């Protein structure tokens, strides 16, 4: 069996749906951030898939994926710092405790 473009797109879709469901269902801030990273990785897989299978000359998909990974890392660092500041005040990682932001 040959692995086609649709297999990679399905993997990206599964990762994205897992991230959406995880960010909606869980109440732990760390798990929500991990779920958002799952969504970003699903999107990156789709960028790389389209760059591999559809773009013969340019490397636009790879470059966008690298920038997207960098932006995701910066976003995670800022979110973790904000969570650290909030955790010092409330001493809980439950999202429901932070409802008055």
C-alpha cells in the first residue's frame, strides 16, 4: 500500500480535532496549552503535505511551517509565563478559578 497525500491530510485532521476536543473538554491550563500545540502541529503537517505533493519548485509550505512552529513556541512561552503569574496568585491550575480575568 502506498502512502498518499490523503493519509497525511487525515493525520493532520486527526491531530487538529484532538486539539480542539482537548481544549474544549479539559479544565487544566497546561492540558489546554498542549491541546493548542496539537492543533498547531496538525496545521503544520498539512502545510508540509501540500508543499511536498503540490509545490514542485518553491518551498513556501516548508518556510511557512517553520515560521508557524517558531510562532507557536513563542506563544507557548508567553502563555506559560502568564499561567505562572496567575498560579502565584490563585495557586490552582483549574480554568474555572480564573473566570474573572
